[in-house]
C-alpha cells in the first residue's frame, strides 16, 4: 500500500462525511483501497457504506469476509436461527452478506484474510457448518493489508 492510497483512505475516514464517501465509492476500482478502508471503517456510521463496498465489482472475497467478521458474523455462524428484532438491520445485512459469500459472488485475490477465530471456535464451527460454509474458515491470500490508519 503506497502513501497516496493511504492518504485517500485517511481522507475518506476522517475528512469526509458519509454522503461524500457514498458519492466517491463508485469511482474506486482498487480492491486494496477498498479492503483497507473497510478494515478501518467505523461501524458506528451504519451499514450504508459497507453495503455499497460489497456491491462493487472489485470487492474480493477477503474484503467480504473481513466485513462479515467485523460485523460480528461469527455470532451469525454460531446461531443462524436466532431471530433478534432489536437488531433487524444487522440481521438483514449479515444474512445477505452470508448468502452473497456462499453464492460465490466474490473472487479470491492475493489480499490476505485469516478468520479472527480461536482454535476452539474453529473446532466448534466445523461441527455445525456444512462443507460449503467452510469458506468462512479458510485462510486466503498473502498480501497483508491489515493496516490501521
């Protein structure tokens, strides 16, 4: 990640409001930039921006999985049947993202992703997940972009 990309991300994170970022996202076609921005995203700003990122053609599987886990996707994997009316927006977001990942809507890239799970969590999940869901447990890529800005 070069300094120019980092500066663009920092501006999006700290100098622009949500509406400005939403207008800027369609012109971004760099999967590394999307990943680092999403990695640093403030979830207190809601789901609009992550939804828009996930709909980008350049959004890869590593970015989708990182967003899934950043949005507490592990809770969804552990109990897919749980209904929570207090978290309706989260429930819809996480279910839609889960489905998109299983439908192979995202391509694998060289961007590194390692599920943020303990060995115990992986062991327990492997007992509950079907083979198609193992994508949520895979390590992907080698280009580590977990950069905090």
